[in-house]
C-alpha cells in the first residue's frame, strides 16, 4: 500500500497526538472513515406552496411575452413623438 504524502502527514500527526504506532494510527483512521459516527446529511426537501387557482400564464413563454411588451412600449413611445 502506498500513501500519498498528505495522508502520511496526517497519520504521523495522529501518531504524535495519541502516542500510538503508525499501524495503530492508520487502522484507527480507516475505522473512523468507515464508521457511521459522522453526522448524516439530511435529505434536501424543497418546500412548496399552493398559489391558489391554476395559472393561465405559460411560464415557459415568459421571455417571449416580455419581448412583446417591450416592443409595444417602444412603438407607443415612438408614436407619441410624432
């Protein structure tokens, strides 16, 4: 088994802190890694809210509607200048 240099540094630091051998520190690190003592993340649940009556507006066409409204406003302004 070959350890990456950063992993070896972590094991050696654990050896110094605990006063244990390399083998004991490595085995404990592996046990800790496989144990379920770490807190589990809660599943993300998106909250939804009822918006009342069914919407008649098609949200997938919102940009098209916005462009049309902008065009109408520009035409209205141009007509006022004449």
